């Protein structure tokens, strides 16, 4: 499938920053993108936990740090990751920059992982396998098909409610629309329109489904944070904003399905 759009909005020159640090570098076919903000206590062990190969393909790790006040970038680089730095713009902007850098530096399959140890890199392997075998274009982890050791009731309710909402809107069964583990063909990131500074998981999913990409879910484990604090803030406010992002993306992209794709 050839991509018709390059909709990932540029974020203060990610390519330039990355190119200045790593001139001419090509990333591995599978690149694991880790957004990290003030995660110096855990980022090195998370980077080190990414297997050198998945599905017989070599992996690179790309940490996106936007203005951490601690030693996140140094720790990540010390553990062997490529580090892209930019001005603070939220987790969505960080992931978008990561997708853009990786897709333009040779990565064919993009994966995401959090820097706080709440998701396990080992769970990415079966997800990469589905994309590498051509059985899916976008794969999300699901704590509801797998396990959830984080018993925050508001969060768990939010996952169920928004999963149902997206299922109703798209007709695709979605059980965990805020999972940190995602794997996709680079083409998906090149095609979908990503603008959300924070809620890019919902935007990516809705946009990819509207564009006709094939979606799968794989059971994964959600673990307690190893150190530090969540960057998400008040759960109710977060939920309301997340819901608004879902509706906004749905309204924006719903025509795609009817227009069809090349
Ligand atoms: N670069 C960057 N990473 C972020 C930002 N906000 C959150 N993250 C990272 O995104 C991942 C998930 O965030 P977290 O606060 O753990 O969310 P939670 O698990 O839903 O509570 C972690 O690796 C964070 O460091 C941000 O503004 N910029
Ligand atoms: Mg977390």
C-alpha cells in the first residue's frame, strides 16, 4: 500500500535535531519509540529490556525526551538508545516526533513502550510478529484481554467506557484504547492525521480505522509504576479530555471510510 498523505504535523524540526546528533544514521527495521518525561529512575532498564531482535528483525530504541528536568536523556543514551530531544509539547507530540524520525530513518515497523516500566517489552514480540507476517497493520496491547495489576478504579472504568465508545463508533472491537504498547507499519504513521498534543493513542486508532487499516489486539500485562509519578494528572479531567479527543477525531475522519483509499 502506498501512502497518499503525510499528515504528521511537523514538531519544531525533529529531523533537524536528530540529524545533528546522529548524522546519516539509519534505524533498524523495528524501532521501539519510548516517550519519556522525568523518568531517570526507570528509563535505562526499560531501554535495556528491549530485545535485540523481534520476529527475526533487528531493533533500535528511540527515546523522545521533551525537556525533562532530570537525567532521563543521559540515562537513555547510556543504555544504548538513540535520543531525540525537543521542547515540551506533551506525550502525543513526543510520539508524533518519534514516528516521524523513525519512519524517515529506515524503520519499517514502529512500536511504542512507556519509560516507566508499566508495560513489558517482552509483550511487544507477538505484536511485531503479526505486523511482520502481514496479518495486521496496527496492533494494540490489551490489559483487558491480558492482566491489570494497577487497580485504580477510575482508570479501569475509563478504559472500559472508552473502549465501548470507540467500538460503537467504528464497528471494530476495541478493549483497551489507552494501552502503552502499540505496533504498526510505518505506513500507518505516515498516513493518519495526528494533531493531538496528549491523546494520540485515541487519535491514531480512530484515524487508522477510518483509513481502513487492519487492527488487532494482543493480551498484555499492565504493571505498577516502578518509580516516579504519572504525568497524566486528575483522572476525571483526563477522562473528559480523552473523550473529547475521541469525538473530535471521529467527526474529523469519519468521511474517509466512504471516500475509500488507494
Ligand atoms: N516526552 C514526553 N513523554 C511523556 C510526556 N508525558 C508522559 N510521557 C511519557 O509517556 C509515558 C506514559 O506516561 P505516564 O505518565 O506513565 O502515563 P500513565 O501510565 O497513563 O499514568 C511515560 O513514559 C512518560 O514519561 C511528555 O509530555 N513528554
Ligand atoms: Mg505510566
